[in-house]
C-alpha cells in the first residue's frame, strides 16, 4: 500500500479510529498495530508476509535464547544473522550473484545458473532491506547486552512490522522503539500539529516536487541518444538529486508524522543534505538512520578509526561498498558507494573542508565542490549501466555543448522552491523566526494550507517511492 | 489559539483555496474520460453477442451503437486496444466477453498488418490495463468524476491559461462505454502516420506463424459454433501500399486462409472511407464502416436478404 494512494487514506482513517476505540489497553493497541501493519504489507503481496513472520520468529526466539543460554549466545547470533542475511541474499541478491557467476564462468542458456532460480525468488519483496536491518539490530543489541529481549511476541512484531516505516524506513532501532511501544502517553495538541506538519511536508515533497521532477529525469535517461550538452546533464542531475531527496525524505516525513499521531517518535532521517560543506557532513545528513546503522553495526565492529590510518580508510571503504550493495543488487550501486568512499578518503587525506571553512567565500566554493561530487556519484546511482553512467559523466566533465538546462518551466519552478527552502535553512533565516508568535503562527497555517492546495492541484503523476525497491 | 486548533483552521483555509481554485484552474477532462474508458473496457462484467477485436484502427473505426441499430437484439462490444495483437491472450479475453447464454455468438476481427507482427504480440496496453492495481481500478471507475473537479495542473498549464493561446489545431476524442472512440483531428494530414509505420515495418513484418495461429483459432471457434468474421481495417491508399510492400501484408493469402479455417471474410471498398492521419477513420467514415459491417453480418445471419451498400 502506498502512502500516496487513496486506499492508504482509508486505511489510515480506519486505523486511527480503531486505535481511538482501543484507547489505553496495551495488548489491544499492540495487536491492532500488528494486524494493521500486516494488512498494510499484505496488500502489496500477502505471500511475502511469511518472510517477515519467519525473520521475526527467528530473531525473537534467538534473542530469548541468548538471555537463557549464556553459552550459546554467539551461536544464536550467528543463526539469526544467517537467517536474515540468507533471506536477503535469496530474494535480493540471488539474481545478481548468479548472473555474475554465469558471466564469469561463461554459462548461458539452460546451463546458466540464473535460469535455475525460481521466478518467485527473483522478485524483491518491498522493504526487505529495511525490516531485515531493523530485525538484525535487535538480535545484535541483545547479544551485546545493550538491550533486554522482549518476552512478548506481540510487542516484538508490533516493533518489526510497524506500518509507517515498514517498507522504506527510517530504520528504527529496537532499543529506541521497544520501550516506546510499552508507554501509553496521550498525544498532545502540540504533537498533533507537529505530526500534521510532517505529513503535509512529506506529501508535498513526494507528490509535488519528486513526482514533477521525475519526468525530466526519466526522459533524459531513457532517451536512446544521450544529449551531448554538459550543462544539460548537470541540470538533469540537480533535478534527480532533488527528486530522490524529496521522494525519500517525503516518505520519512510522512512516517514521522504518522508516528507522532500514534504517540511515538521516529528519528530524523534527513537534515538538509544539500547544504553540506563536506562529504562527511553530507553523510551525517543523508539517510541518517541507515548511515548510523552502518556506522554502529559495520564500521565500528570492523575497528572504525581506532586501528591506524590505513584501516580507518579500509573500514570506511568496506562500509561504503556494503552500503552501495544494500541499495541495489547492481554494479552501478556498488560504484556509487565506491565513488563516495573515494571522495571521502580524499577529503580525509587532504583535509580541504577545514581550509574552506575559514572564509565565507571559500565555504561557498567548498559547497559547490561537494555538490559536484554528490551529483557525479548520483549518475551511477540512477543510470541503468556503468557504461551509460561513464558516458554521462564524460559529457558532464567536457563542459561543452548547448547552454540549455533542460528543466523547462515546470522543472524550474519546482527546483526554485527547493533552492529557496534550502537557502533559508543554510542562512539560518528559519531559526530566527519565532514560530510561536501569533503573526508567524498565522503565516505557518496559511503556508501549510497552500502546501495542501499544491498537493491537490500540482500533484505529479503518482508513482511508487524510489526507495521501495531497496 | 491552541496548537490543535491550528490543524482545523489550516484545513479550513486549504478547503477554501481548493474550492476557489477548482473554478479557476484548467481541467483535464480528456485524461479522466480516457482512464475510465480503458478500465471500463477491460473490467466491465457485461456480456455481449458480438465482440470486435483489433487495434486502434478498430476502436476508432467501429461504433457498436451503429452496429446494434442494424443488428436488433444484439449487444456489441468494441474490445480493441492500441497495438492489439491477435493472439491467444486476446482471443481468450474476447471469448470471455461473449454471452454464454446467447444462441448467436460472433467475433469480428479487424486484421490490420500491425496485429500480426511480433511488435503487437505483447499486447502492452491490454496487459497494462489488466494488471492495474485494485485501488487504481476503483479510483478510475468510481472516483474519476470527483477527481476531475480537482484536475492536476502544472506551471506550464497555468502559463498557457494566462496567455489564453488560441488553439489552431485539435484532436478530439469522444469515449463511449461500448469501447468505441469517436475521433476527429484538425488539420487533417493523411500522410501523418506514414513515417511511424515506415519505422515499424522496418523492424517488424507480418509473420506467417501469426496468420497460422489466427487460422487455428478461427477454426476452433467455428467448430464450437462461434461465427468468426474478418476484415482489413481501411486506411489511406499510400498506407495500404506501404503495408503491402514493406509490411508484407498479403490480403489475398490472409483472406483465403481465413475462409479455409471456417471464417467469413468481408471485402471492403477502401476508398469509401476517409482517414484523418492515413491510418484512423474520421467520425463519418467510422459510422459508415460500422454500418457496412453490420449489414454484412446481418446478411450472413439471414442469407436470403442482400446487404445494402
């Protein structure tokens, strides 16, 4: 079920009415949340519900086992990881792995390995990477004794399947969410308003900005002959950068808003990544729940920056490559991770962001530099093949061709809205406003009314959220 | 003012804005009619005595309403799709639309060259409609009327509205629930489609295997008492020449094979009909073609009466 579908609106109304009727009865609330979440997920394909249930049962049992059988903690953790990573490998990576093996071994036709994989396994279940990571964080935290396992299966499944963030995050840690699920606190009027703002902002980002920028990007990338203008491709990549940002941050905002209305708090997932003045800064602002997950469960366990400079870089490279692979079973995503790793390494070796920070003008140059790196990396993320991505990057770096940006009036208007918003944040204007004063409260209400009106009249052609495929 | 009341006030302001703008902003009627039309065509549960299959030449060229006037007591459905290939997927879907209780069951096949090339065998439009998500189908069938009032627009749409640019050309489509799309285009350019068809026939030709598969189906239907009628949808003379030469469409062979398999082939006088782009019939010609076909069918059903042309 998509947030931007009418059926979801009906679903949400029924859910919140039901939750209101159940009131403060904890078991009832957890049961209602789990049932609704299963229905939400099963609407897409009920068969894949068994995968979440399997994954959840394994982790729930493994965690209980860790608390009971001290000696077998490691074994239980390994089993849990095998089950989770195993299902992820089968459903998300089996096609990629076998296709690469086929190509390496020169197998084709009926002899190829990929032809022996049942079709069902070649369909990536929506949000598998999100809930698998969420479930993994639970067993790892229990193993590390950072969290006591829950004894209630209902409590656990309410956490794992929670519908606002089930299919596209943010990835919520068990130690953050499990205690919240046990607390029943009435939602204040202030929180209702905050939730409302999140939901409206989220829908605006997705339906107005992302869905209206999508046609520009699709037509540029699907054209059989690539446009030969350098400026055109920089323009298209700016459009894609905002498309993917608004698509994903929009989903996260809606999820956070819904959670607020339910009485829960989700972590911030995006913090204006395109105002970053270094790549390191970018990664503290982009998909924060995933970056921190990789930091805590991959980078730090590998040794982080504690084993000397070489291992510091090596661990960062491994983390970024795995992050690339997490996004998709294709070499383009791995290359995207590698490009970020390369630029991050360069940044650490040269330490240029520190130099650029000294003067305001240099800071702007630094910002341009970071954005250029991010845009070049996005080419690999978006292109269907590495060859095509290289072609586009070559055109971008040739600085030749026509001076036509390719945005048209539609693209220009929607991008200008985003530029203005990010500029207000970067210059700190937003923080200087007293939003609680009567004047600004009215301004805020009119602004949000206008956003709702824009969602109605400037909605683009509805499409799935990009991050569903991950 | 409490923060909670903010939501209600905001929603009230938004409602006022939305209602006011619904009178001002341009509406995309075509999109909503188009969407509902295709969903209805694909999912409507009604059953018919006559089902017409083919591609865009058929859904723009045959009016079931006109046919029904000449075939009293018979319900006709135009079940053609864009790039509709004549293959088992469509044969099965068409058969499911036939009324089981009816004594007379007729399938009319508009066999254009495009229908029997590899290109159309994917039946992309039909498959796209058939696999549409449930909520989309519901929205298109039952909520289109409301959504139309709040048609989405773009900055470019608003710019055009402000400029009030008078249109010198138009392409008008009228959608009928019986599957027919009445089409008119201005200015008429009978050579318009030639270049795209030249491109199509460079890559795809009429294939014998599709003719044979069609013949097998005609034979199967005939043996089960379903009357099968075939014809070549009319097009402009240059288009027919192109189809015969580049597309390798041989009407003599196809009609002979069709008759051999038990079907009835209707020979049409191509120059009786006018197209607006070389490929699709204009409104008047579509009515004429529907009339002609219905009369031919009528004469087949009661052989003693001769059709009037």
